[in-house]
């Protein structure tokens, strides 16, 4: 596939000043989309496929920082988070994963697949009524992904998937915003807002949108095609034999 890409990464805002000069030959791919759209399922299929193709792959996910994961869970369990506190928790989680998971993997030449990225905060905070400029400044430390794949869906298709999977919960239904008279009504209104925000962000940031209303296999085929379209364009090469694995 040719020599490794030397294209410099870009930062969304100010970046992390003490880390911004390091060479990052790996590739950051973000999978975005609303709750229950199927991101995790698709990533579970993408990773082994890329590894079989010879790539070193690392995953990272929203609110999975070892430093903040339990704290965020405990805070959400109390149903008392304000929009600002909610945002600050997730920004701290993001910064911790960026410094200790994402950047080291990119330095080692890995493909990093992110289950949600900063755009999730942009969409959620806008849907919750927070100042968009404040949210974007808060995530100014973010590294811009090389590729963003947006799983798009409508509320009518999303509802049965969520019901058949894990059901509707307090936060994913937007109950903290008092949007409806019950869990179902609130879910429809809140998720509708999120879907529209993701679509607006897709237009603003140039996401590649994939129709997630289709079967798992059809969505996976599209994701693979877009990833393969991206990798040769950047001159990405498959890792040499003996490249570091991520130890999982």
C-alpha cells in the first residue's frame, strides 16, 4: 500500500500543549451516532477484520477512562447531574483517554477506533440546551479524527432496536430534561433532537454518513468500504511483522 503517511494530525483547538509535537503515524477513526444505533456491534466486527488484514488496532470508548469510569457511573445513578457537571465529567474522561490511550496508540502506528468522539458532546449538550461555544471550547484539547463514520437512523427504526436490546433508560431518554410525560415520550423527543444534531454536525464537519436502518451485515459492508477507501489515500501501510499488539 506504499510508505506510511507523514501527514501531520490537526487539533480541534489548543490541543494538549505538552504533547502536540509528537509524530502520530497511526490513524484515528471515530464511529458516531445516537444511543442504540449499533456502534458497538459494528466496532466488534471491524476490529478483527482489520487485524486479519494485518493492521494493529486499538479501541477506545466514551466514558471508559479508568480514572473517571466509576465516578461517572455513580454520578449518573443519582440522576442529579446538571448539564455543566455532565459536560465536565465527560471532558475529563475524554482528556484522560486521549493522553493515555489514543495518542500512545497513534504514536505506535495503530488504527484507533473510537466509539463516539467529541461530536457526541457537541450533539448532547446542544440537545440539552448548553451553550455550543462553551462545549466546543471545553473540548479544545481534542485531536481531529482522520475519518468520522456517522451511523444515521430515524427514531421510528431506533425504538424497536432499543426495546429489544437493553430497553430505554433514564439518561438516553432525556428524562432529566422533562421533555415528555413518560419514558417513551421523552425518548422519542430527546433522541429526535440528538439525531438532528448529528445530522447537522455531519454536514458541518464532513462526516461520512452510513444508513444504519439496514441490517448489521449491510452496514458493516459499507463501513469496511469507506475505511478501505480512506487507508490507501493516506498512504497507510500495514504494520511490519512483529509490530506491537495492544496487549488485550
